[in-house]
């Protein structure tokens, strides 16, 4: 099957405008008869459900949590980008587009990214209208801050809780549509398969996680807004329940998986403290605005950080990348931290950490504050005190979180940080309309592969999730549904539904009948270790081949020795988790295959065989300037389809932040 | 940070399903690192239960484990989210406990939050309260420029403080009357403080309070336990604001 990205013809700046002007429309009377299923209620899912409900479609929305408001978008801290140019610092749609393409190391589609930049400003307008309380200046206007990989201030934020505020905005819009009867909401429900009729997605099989019962739901179209798959690494900044299951079921039903190996390792997370660790916590990238990252110049220096003098510190990001300093993109910052730690300069008990230091920022802000208040002859203590207040207002919740987790006071001693898995740029392959290779099946937000190339810039995930849900899918879905107005709602006793439910049921029965000796958690941990060691921040052919063999063996062991307590028809979180881990194991194998196939370094994907003399990532545009769209053939068997990336508006170049 | 390991006795509420009567069961956990979170200690216990194969693992709600999703909800030694101020269960760390201590863990207890299993309760009543009016009616695409309406920083900051509610329900669990006033007042305040929330200000507060009553939450008697136990330190001032909003709206609706 050939893939067609359906990118409209014409000038880049005109593509989306022209598309909207010519796309098919569905009249309001017909919308009432068209049913749409949305799985997932994060930024993409909630915004899509609200917007499509407003348009008059009959929407059903599903989430595995107890409320749509719990979706993991809620945990995004730092901010959301938009090309508003409120700061008059030279920002524009083109610059946001350019930064995103460059940040993604030239592995994203021009047309999609330009559209994203175009609608970015509308997102901020929409959110403010919903009552999202973004940070403001004293004049009452919106405040902005900088984020990694850019030289303008285009990031809107709400303290360190931007994702929470945006999600609650989308959630409230969704709940309004529920109240109006346009959307039906199913909480504590998990999608376990896509139902296809005549090649088109026509519904889902969902499991009520409270009763354990399987349900059949029909839809003229199905939208997967189910987030990323970072939990394949076991430890990540994702929520405990974040999983690949919905996307994976879609993949096995014919939806191609795009660039599965593109994983974002976020540079500033709280380091692992022991074997008990269940997840990792991010410290927002916004902290790199003011914090300075360093390690001791001496290897194995065990002194307290406050005893190490300025001259004995290596601010390695400022040293290596003077133009961007501590604000280099995430992939660059992560690799640099790993490089220092591997070379023996790491700090803390594990020696797998670097310092993120606020002492200089506290002093700087204290002096500014003293100046503002017209105070002369202020003691150093007073300046520090005032500086701490300023830092507290900007980053207080993050500092509190750090203190609770580590038991250390980050206002007094530098924070210890280390990279952790955070986001997956890869995902279901979609065309310009966000449709997967299964007709009528769409993927939005982190669940799709589309806009971030090989590395996502900070504050761009929230932008993309909301762009897809509020401003893209409401237009593009009409182009498909306009031809579906004659399709009547299908009864769920159709044989395709019966068959799909039987298949799902058989798999659950099989899982429960294994009655082995090892817990689901133990398999997940082992998978995570293989992935982190061999398909993590640095990858090589030998390691990836080993990983594939190890994962295949792990899969066998899982299906013969996993122990799942309890029974099927009850609230059974262990059973839910078992299904997810089984899917993660299969995905892990595909990720390693993709990483092995892509014998170049780009963005978050670093192949040790492909680096410059200075240890920077070395791209190979001649051979790998494509999206790898993997087609499921059978067990451990995939076919690679390539979507060539064409750059007509950007001169593709080596990515430098020096 | 120095860390040690501790042993604990846990008395945990076990209830098979909504109709089961439920009871406390006692478990011992050993060698718990003080660097673990409270939920990681539960992970250890559950792995232990799975290995032993006698009791089923304990069901509890959790997701983000970074204090923001509002899903975790344990009532620990008589306090929602346990002993630390301004902290969710997932951010509570074992440094808070002493070696040899007995820790009692229960679900949220409120008529409007029926138990689903063990420590898991049904909080959909909160969604229905939001459905009653916890929004601004603006369809996608209707918005004016984000800077068209300046908002003074104080109002914006207060709206943000109210909006930081995570909807966990600790306020209800803490209240002797199981009142949801802190939760409702946080949303009412956020939207009343912002000019965008103006047009629906009166219907919103009336409808949300009516729904709260209908769900079976109790009355507020200004005890303040909700504020004391709220992991996000939502202020009682929001309840005062809700009362003013409610009175004004009631008077206006009688006209």
C-alpha cells in the first residue's frame, strides 16, 4: 500500500487557507446523524470532543481515568508556544515554523508544521476566552517567557501548571457539551480494539474497567487521542496509566506506525533514587531560563556543591554552546548531561546527576528587586531574601515539588537533575488531515507522529494537542464525513462487532489462564531496562540487535509465566496493566527495529555510529530524509514504507546551537 | 539526603465492591526506604500480596504521581492525603513515618463518593457539578484577541490560585459534613474573577450549588478542615466569595 500524505498543492503560506476554502462541508442536519468516537481526553481529545460537539456531531468520548480531567496533559508544566509576537521581539508564524522544523532536526513535514504555527495564535485566544488564567503583567496583558531552542519569547504560561490550566479549559468546554447532550462521556473505560467494516473504522470495543464487561460502540469515524508511549521504558515522566494500547490495536488493524524510535529524553528530571522508583518527575524546562547547569571540573568530586568554588565548576552547556547556553534544545542538553556523567563528572550519591543551580539567579533577581524598591546599601542577606521571593513567584510550585521528593531545599542547594524519558515524537502515521492509513481512523496530539520531527521543542506539545483538536480536525473530518451522510448508524450486532469482541475476549481469557509466577510489574521493569540500556539516549547496531532478541524472549516468558490475580468481571487493575504491558513489549521490538534501520543520528535519536568528532549528532539526509511508516505484517514482522520529506521553504542545514 | 529503611504495620480498608460491607486488614511491610513515596510503598505491598497469592492486591487510584492529576486519594491516619501539609498522597514520602509505626489507610468517605473497591471511590459527582455550569460558554473560533481585555494582575493571580484545584475531593473527605463547598467555590471564584466569566456569573453559581446539593454533599459550617487539608492550599476566601456570589445571584433572580 502506497502512502499519500495528501499535502495540498500551492504555496506553503496558502495551503491551509486554500484547503479550508475548498474542503467538503457537512450540513447541520446531517451532522446530527453522524457519530464520532473519541478515545482519550487530554488536550487533543477534550478539545476535539468539545469542538465537534459544538458543531453538532454526536460524540462519544472515552477515558480510562475516573474523569476526563485526569488525562496526563494535566502534568505539563512550562508553557505553550504561540506566534503572537506580543513581545515585539521579531516573532512570526514563519519563525515558529522554522524553529519547529529545525528543532525537529529536519524530520517533520513542512505543511503540517506551518499550519501548526498559523493556528497557534488562535489557541491562546480560545483559551483566554474559556477563562484559562495565564500569567499576566501588571498592565493586565499576557506575560511570556523563553523556552529551549528559540531566541524569542513566545511561551505563554500559568506558573508551572500550564498543562493543568489548558486541560481544565478544554475539560470545561467538554463538560458543557456533555450537559448539552452533544457528547456522551465514558469514564473508567479502556479501548481494546478498533472495529473495521469494509476497510473503514466503524467503532470500538471498550472494556468497562469497573465491571470488567466488554462493550461495543459504533462510530462513523474514530479518533485516537491517546497520548504517547514513553512508559515502554517503565520509568518515564508519563502517568502510571499512560499506555500505547489503543494506538497499538490500531496499528495491528492496519494503521502504520511513524518513526517509533523517536523518543524525547528530557534533560531536567529528578534523578532515580532507588529500585523502588515507579516514575520520574520532570522539573520544567523553564527552569533553564534562570538556572545554570554545571558539574565539578574534577572527576569524582565528593564535596558539597556549595564548597566548590566558581573556578572549579564546569558550566558545560555555556561552554559548549555559547549562543544558546543553558537554553539548547532538549536532545542536546540531555546528551551533554549523559556525556559528563559517563565521563565521571556526575554528582550525588548515584553520580548520575548534574547540578541545576539557582544561586546566581536569586542574587540577580534580588539586586533587581532592590533597585526597583530604590534601596541602597542593602545587605547580601537581604538581597538573597528578596531574590528568593522572586524565584518563588516564578517557580515556587516546582521548587516545592523538588523539596518534597528529595528532602532537599533547592533555594539553598543546587538541584540534582538527570535526563528521563518524557515524550514520544513517533506515533501513528497520519496524513495532512490527521487520518491514519485506516480510513475513518484519525490520530491527534502525541498519539500521532506528525509535527515534531526527531525532537520536540519545549512548549510545543500543548500547542500541537490543542491545534489538532480545536482547529484542525473540525475542518478535516468534514472532508471524510461529507461522503458518509448516507451511511446509517450500524447496529452493534453486526458480525464485525461480534468478531472483534470475541477476539478481545479471547485475549483476556488467555491472559488470565496463564497463572504463572511473575507479576506484571516485574515484566514491565525488565522491558524498561532493555529499552533504556539499548534503545535509550544512545543506540548502536549491536545493542539494538541484542535488544530485539531479548524482547522476543521476554514476550515468550510473559505469555507463559505472568501472574495476574483476581478475575475478569471485577475492578482489576492488574489485568488492565497486563494487557498494556503485553502491547508495550511488542512496541518495544518495533522501536528497536526502527532505531536499527535508521543508521543516522537526528534529534533525540542518537546512533553512536553516526556522530561528529565533537560528539554531536550527525544526520544523513541523503539516505534518511524520510518518515519511517511501519506496516504490521504479522508477529515480529513489519514492512517499512517511506514518506520522503520535501523541503521547499527551508534550506536544510546542519543544526547548530553553538 | 540521608535515607534509612523502616518497617510499618498497615491497617488498610478492604472492600471487594460497592455492595460489600468491607473491613480493615492488617499487613506488615519491611525495609521501606524513606525515599519512597507513599504509593511506592503500596506498590511494594501489592507485589508482596501478589507473590503470596492469598489476598488480592489493594486497589487504589493513582495516575500522574506528581501531585497534579488529582486521582490519588487515600485517607491516612485520619487525614486526607496524610500528614504533610499541601501535599497529595503521591507526593507524601516515607520520611514522614517512623520505624515501627502503625498506619491506617481508608478511602474517601462521603455519601456522594461511593466506594468502588478498596480505596477507590466514584467521584463522578464532581464532573456533574462542572457540567451544571463550571465553564464559560464560548464555542471554538469565537474568541477575540487574547490581549483585547486586560485583566488586572491581582484578579488574574487570584483566579489562578482558585483554578489550581485538582478536583481530588480531599475537601469533601476532610469535612465532617462531606461538603463540596471548597471545590465548587474554587471554580465559581475563578470564573467570577475574570471578565470572560461575567455573562453567566449568576446562573453559574446557582446551578452549580443546586447540583452540589442534588449529589448529596453536606452543608458548609465554616469549620475550615477543607482548607487545612487541601493539597493545593485552596483558600477559604473562595467559599466566602461563593456565598457572596450566591446571595447576589439569588436576590437578582427574585427580581
